[in-house]
C-alpha cells in the first residue's frame, strides 16, 4: 500500500450510480468515495464498467440513477467542460493528442479553460492577452520540467514513441491544475521501464502537487504498490472496496479478477 499521509476529507462521493445502454447495464448501483490527497484505483476485468465510471464522473455519460458530489456540490448531470472548469482533468485509454502539434503546444491546450482574454485580444496578441499567455506558458514550462521532457518540447508529438506520448498527455492534464485527476489506463501498452517511470510521475504528482488521483489500471502489482484504496468492479457491479491488502485477499476478487490472466 502507498504511504500517503496527507489524506483529507471526502472530495468526490459517488452514490448509487446506475448506467444502462439499451438493455445492457454498464453500472449497477455503484457507491464509493475519494478522499482529498489519495490515489484511488478502480480495477476489474475488461467490460467491468471502469471507463464508464470515469465517464460518469467527468460528464461524458449521464447515469440514469444516482448522484455525484464533488467539492460539496451535488449534481445529477454535468457536461465535460463544466467538470473541467470545476477542477476535474482526464486522460484516456487511447491517446487523444494533436499529433501535428509540438509537445509544448499540446500541453498549452490544457490551459484553455484558464484563459480569460477574448478571442479577438488573443488573435491580436497584445496587452492583457500577451501577459496572460506568458503566465500560462510559465505554468506549462514547469510541467515540462517536472515530467523531464525538455528535450522534446518542440517535437511534434506524432513523432514521439508511445511512452513519451502518454507522458505528454499526462502533462496536458496537469497543465489544467486539477483538484481531481482521472487516469484511464495510463500504463497500457508500456514496457516495464516506461511503467516504472509513469508510476514515479503519478506518485510525484500526488505528493508534490497534492493532486487527488483516480486510476484505472490492469497491472495489479502497480495498483497494489501505489494505491491507497481500491474499488473492484465486475460486470457493472461492485465486488469490493478497501485498502489493497484487504482487496487482494477477498475471495470474490480472486475469483473474478486476480486469478484470471488478462492481456
């Protein structure tokens, strides 16, 4: 279990969330909370409903039942841009970067919601718009330094190896300075060395920025090493919720997930 000492009050509360697509129930009465400052993992076999759960949290999906409370505000529905404006950032299973743009410009897009000057001022690029861009660029440069990607700051991301593209996507999410960071399989497709690097950055984000993290990950050794608490889903239902050692010993979890080999 990760050794995090600065875990605070509940930041996110998921209550009785049910989500259906036609006759298929993707999520069935799911409830759990996320505390400020923790790394919270969501695990389960393919098709368990993990990504659907993240999509409900940041407004891509609107559940038919239940409610989500974030920073004390309860909502039935929220659009993704509203979730982002309230401090929720997200990465995706499939990299969603602008492949022809540089690392720096991709990470700058994470600042869009923070920009206050109107489009005309930005287009003319003078006065307040120029000062604002310089301030945003300072934040982005700090993210680039933090992720140790100075050498590729001007490189089009489409030319980068997979592991570095995933790091740039993490950088774009961090540029938004989120209170809650949702990571959807951030280590999928990585080799062992790339996974170790990504684990270190996730722990450092949590430790140095104080960012609360909800993480979907298939690599169980990673989950057990870096998570404070783990939620286990199986075909849309909740199997277990607790600290890694308790979850690892749960027979239902062993039967449904840990004892099964996944690609």
